[in-house]
């Protein structure tokens, strides 16, 4: 009976942690949000700026993979500053 209780508590704990995932981990420490969410190729992205380097990035945290890539200007250089 004691083993069943321990197993049940373990299974419930694993289930609770696995269903919450990474939600709530969308802090932007060290970054300034430049634009609200927009869509690029169907993916929702937010433009942020690194406070140290002043480089702009597109960030997606809505999918399981997520991504972060620099923003390029029309001439092919990386977008910096405001």
C-alpha cells in the first residue's frame, strides 16, 4: 500500500510538471521590447533589442523550439540602436 501511494504521488508530480512546460519563462532581462507581436511566415515574433550591444532580434517563444535571430536592414547590415 505504501509503494502505491509513493508511485501515485510520483506520477501526479510528473504529470503536473510536464503539463506546465516552460510557460511563464518569457522574461526579457537584458532586452528592451521594441515592437508588439507580429507575424513572419506565420510565426508570431517580437522585436527586442539587447541592452548591451544595441542589436535588434526577432524572438519567438510560442513554439516548442522557439528562435531568436538578428534583424537585418535592406542593405544587409545588422540593425542596431533605435
